[in-house]
DNA sequence: GTCTATATGGCGATAGAC
DNA sequence: GTCTATCGCCATATAGAC
C-alpha cells in the first residue's frame, strides 16, 4: 500500500493532463470499477477495460493505483455536493422549509445508488486513506452542516439553545436512517416510513 | 467472489470444530488481519501468520476465505452487543437516565478502536456481503433501537408523538457524530464537544 | 501517446509427508 | 491434524514497438 516514490513526486497526477478527455474517460471507467469492487478488489485491468483503453495508458495518465484512486475520490466528493443540496438559500417558514429540505435530502440519498456505493467505499477505506475521508468531510458534510446551522440560527423564534448541535442531530438522523435502511439492507428488519422520521424530527424541533 | 460449492455444503464451517481452541485462535488472528486490511486486502497467509498456524491449518478449520470472513463477522456482531449496552433495564428519571446512557454510549463508541474498524469493514463490504450487514442490523442496531424505544414509550410524560422515530433520531445523532469525528477523521474540521450533542438531544426531547 | 507483451511477485487453495 | 512445498492464476507495473 505505502510505496516509495521518486523524490519530488508531483502530487498524484501528471498535472498538465488532468483534464484531458482521456483522463476523464479513464476516471469514468475507474469510478465504475472502484465503486463496484472497492479499492483492493478493483484491478487496473478492469479499469482499463471499463475505460476502453489499455492498461499502459492508464499508467501514463495516473502515477499508480493509489494516485488514480485519490483523483477519483477527490473528483466525486466535489461533484457530489452540488446535487445533494440545491443552491436554494433556505428561506421561508421553518415547518415548510424543513419538511421540504429533509424529504428531498432523504429521497436523493436513498434513490442514488452511486451515492450509496461511494459512501460505502469512503467509509470502508477511511482507515487506510484518512485524507480522502477528510476531503469528504470538508466538501460534503461541512457545507451541509453550515447551511442548516445558518438557517436554524437565523430563526430565533425556534428557541433552539444550540442550533449547531441541532444541525448535527438532523444530519445524523437522516444519514443514519439511510445507512440502516439502504446501505446495511435493514429495511425489512427495522422498517420505518421516511415520513415518520421527518415528522418526528420536525416535532422535536418545533415543539 | 461467488464460488460453486459441493452440494449440501454445511453452512460455512466444519461445525463440530467451530469452538475448538485452534478455531478461536485462528479467528483471533483473522480479526486483526481483516480489520486492518478489509476483506479483499486480507490474505490467508497473513491470517495464518497472525494466528500462529500454517495456512493449511486455516483451511482445515474453515472452508475458504469467504467462510472464515463470515464466521468472523458473526462472532464479532454477537459479542459486541453486550458491551455497547450494559444490561441495565433503563429505569429512572428521563433526564438522568438519558444523559448517562448517551454519554456512556458515545464514550464507548469513540474509545473502542476495534469497534470503529469493525463498523468500517461491515459498511465497506455491505454491498458485496449483504447478509453480514443484515446480521449487524439484527444483533447490534435493532436491540439498541428496541431498548430505547421501550424506555421512551414507558414514559408518556415526555409527550413524544412517535417514540420509535425519536429513538431513531437519538441513535442517528450519536452514530453519525462518531462517524464524522472518528471514522472519517473530522474532529479537527468540524469540532464539537460530546456534551453539546448530548445536551442538544436532551433539550429537544424534554422541551 | 498508445498499444502488445512481459517481468515479477503475491494470491487462494491443495497435495502429500509426518 | 498440522506442517512444508507447490500449483495455477491474477495482480501491479513497465519495456519496447509503432
């Protein structure tokens, strides 16, 4: 896993070519393979086939397997945030805004199987690739946390003693629900309608 | 990954020998290796070395790599539940009981690095081993959910319209907190004291 | 730049000695 | 039952032709 590099290795890619069509084509193939098999289970042969190029071409665009993996994760983390949260500024009456926001978020997370596979992989590899896990926190989790916190803080009529803690609770409830129902395949074992979770949350907040 | 078995393969182990000292010794070595490297990254050679036996001995106790992995996960899921939840029947004044329960649970989860590694692995492999993920739901998540639900339900003075949803919210807040701070190494990026989360939760519930 | 072909090594699994 | 030795395969990574 950890490997010696020539001194002064240039971050992880060949820099000048990161955004060529071929590079994107390879990354696209790599996404399929890594999401399906995980880091260790993904082979550079499969990536090459999925991308429609030869294995040597993969190595000419990315330094090695680890570099390809890191480029892949960084790319996905950044392109994910846009879709999870619309660019809505979060304004309006709390009960309605929260209700819409939470159900939209839940729907997005449960429907999007690529998102599920991505989260699985990042969590699974978070012990061996801590920087990638942190990138996920910075680019996906933190922005959502800050948006919700800001909204809650700007509504003092909610009487929340700690809006940031509340924001964490909201995110936790949603993400954990998706984790149990979808990622861990628990929907038959511990069934619960999405609406119950959302209403339960809103009740607690507005009560 | 999926492999053909002789017809009538006996579940996954050699049954009569599951609880021999050698089997436990092998499982102990396997735990170290699988938790450190994940399923695909773990090799039977490493397991044999970690267990202090030869590779052939590993194969004489477990049918193959997949069988060993499944035995390992089942063993860990079951031995975990005891420790996460003391056998306390959850009685007493809500504010105190909840406060103690939540902080004890958080402490256990954040401190126990083996628990973190185990969750990482189960989630990471949940796409390729759905039955193992479900075992985790049945033996670890469901009992906790039911204990909390039962406690909340038995305290109608809390005025909770949906104690089961509330139970989910509590678990979600705690588990997600641990996931962000510890598993994803986010404690420097999104810092928050445990007490703030717990107090935030209790405020919402008792409010 | 991209290919085919290959080197080098580790992997899962088993045979056969004891 | 447990070991050592080995088989056959697939992995990462690169050399060299075009």
